[in-house]
C-alpha cells in the first residue's frame, strides 16, 4: 500500500473541536439561509445580473462577499460578482490586504483610488463631523464605478441591526418612520441598491468573521469618531437585547408588517375617505380596549419565536 494520505492519516477531532465545527456549520448555514431568503423575498438578484459588491474591509462586507460567492455556485440563476473597494487614501490604509485576499479568492475585482480623505480634510473645519461629505463623495464614486463596470445591482453590507439603528435614528432625530430598505433605487435614480444581509444579525456576522478570520481593515483610519447618536442607539438596542430577549426580532418583524391605517400619515392612508360597512372589519378600531401583547407570536425569517414583549417589573 502506498503511504499517501487517506482519512486514516487525519487525526480525529477532539470533542471540543467537533462541537466548534458543528456550531460553525450551523452559523454558516443560518447566514447563508438568511441571505438567500432576503434575496428571494425582495427580488434582489435576477438572472444575468452583475452585482457590484462594495467591500470596505470590514466584517460585514467580507461576510456578504463570502456568502454571495457561495450562493452564486448553487443558485438556479446565473449572476456575476465584481468586488469593488474604494481606497480613499486615508493615512496608513493597508493597500495590499484586499488585493491579496481577492486574488486568492479568484473573484473579479476593482480597487478604485480616489483621495477623498484630502478633500474632506480640506473642506471641513477641524473638529466638525466629516462623515456626511465623505459618504456623499464615496456614493458618487461608487455610482460612477458601477456604470463603468456595467453592474446592474450595487450590494451594500448593511445588516438587520444597521436597519433597526437607522429606523430609531430617523424617528428620534428626523421625525420619520424610515429605515434602510433591503432594496431601493439609488438617489440619482440610476442604480438599484441591495442589502443582502438584511435578515442577518450582527452577532452572527461578528462570530462568522472571527471564525473565518477575514483580514479586517480597521475602520477608524480617517480619525473621525463614530457618529455619537448612532452609538447611543446601538447601545440602547444592545441593552434591550440583553434585558428583553426577542424584542429586537419583534421590532424587525414590525418593519415588515406595517399597518398604515393604525398610524397617522394622511398621505399613506385615506382617513378622510373612511366609511362604515355592514360587516365587521378585520383590524378595525377596538375603542378603549388595550391591545394585548402578552406571549404574542412574532414570525421572524420563517422561524417562529414566542415573544413576551411585556417588560418585567
Ligand atoms: S468614519 Fe471616516 S471614512 Fe467613514 S464616513 Fe466618516 S469620515 Fe468617511
């Protein structure tokens, strides 16, 4: 018999390695399933699409690219992927990391070099927040790149928790019930922006990127502080998640389950045109009865969770 390697040569896994492998497989399956479901639910990717995957070098965009590449292999439709990173010329940006990673992956990619860092530093006085100009510049460059590459979709790595944070930020500071949608036309009207991680929670993404050991590029190279209001909302949501398990899931379900007749937007619902009818009305007004929430059932991504959303005394 030859001395070549076969399964007998491979050391068996220890119980703790087996357990780790099992939970990694479960995590990976869950993320893949959630991305696949979001793509299907919102019609994010269609046959022959060219998806421009925006890669920042952070955990979210690495995870998105990894999962989309897997889905491309098994999807019943054909689509192409091109990864794009914008090198904004921030000090100490490690330029070699992404090309090395993407070469190894064998995915088509483009690194766009534009010194938006100097423009922002030049235009914004010291101490003022730089993020809005920076994002505006970045957005314009990404739209232009999508056009040059012939991309039909622009994929961003925002996840469920980003969407909820944005929802609360808009409500607290913008007076609007508005989140970050899974799919929308871009503000210049020319592109379709998709968020394939819309059903994925941040905790899963953190665990996955640690397990896979993506070569993360730090996100504070520009020297700007993360938006304080966003940090506060994030802390509030994390605190709720710890104290009231299921609340985050219920809130995200609510984003997919809007009742315009039970809000107060007269442009969204014709309150003036309301008429009585002979039969009972589903979800009609229940007068003074308080709504009953105890042990209500919230459906989240096809899994049914029993959620007690009454706060403990
Ligand atoms: S944190 Fe820095 S790189 Fe990010 S949007 Fe703000 S200024 Fe731009």
